[in-house]
């Protein structure tokens, strides 16, 4: 079983990420970034049209697309990874496992550890 899944030599990682950018995590990352790039281009175009035509309707549509970008960025990571076949959809306890992201941005509040420091 270990050899089949490539556990001893870490081959399983090539199915997630690799130099060819065709691992399941690579593809999920590219899909999300492509969606955000497309929406960001649309938002910029709509804001430009709103200013040029002095039409508030374009700005309302741009604001709606900005909300979609925020929804994409703020979606639950475990659910997203499950929807992209990075994690199994069934049998993974997403409702009892909390995944905390650690950021390198010093201005963003760091999550507190549930374990007391010694």
C-alpha cells in the first residue's frame, strides 16, 4: 500500500504540486487566480465606464463583482479543497476540524493558539 501511494518516497506530492503545474492543487490555484484576474479586469473596466459615462449603474455592477472577488477569497479553505479534489469530499470531518491560516502580514491579527505556552 505504501508503494502504491508513494508514501515512502513522497511521490504523492507530485499529484498535488509539481513543476509542470498540473497537480490538483496547482490547477485549483490557477483556476481561482484566473477567476479573480478576470473579475478584477471587469471591475476596472466598469469603474472606467462609470466615470466616463457618469452612470452609477456601472459602479453598482462593479461593486457586485468586487463582492464576488471577496467571496472567492474568503471561502472556507477545507470546503474549497474538497470541491477541487485536493481533499476527499466524503469522510473528511470538515465540520469538526478547524483549519487556521497563518499569515505573514504583521498588520493582520494572528490567531490565538488553543495550547498555553510554557
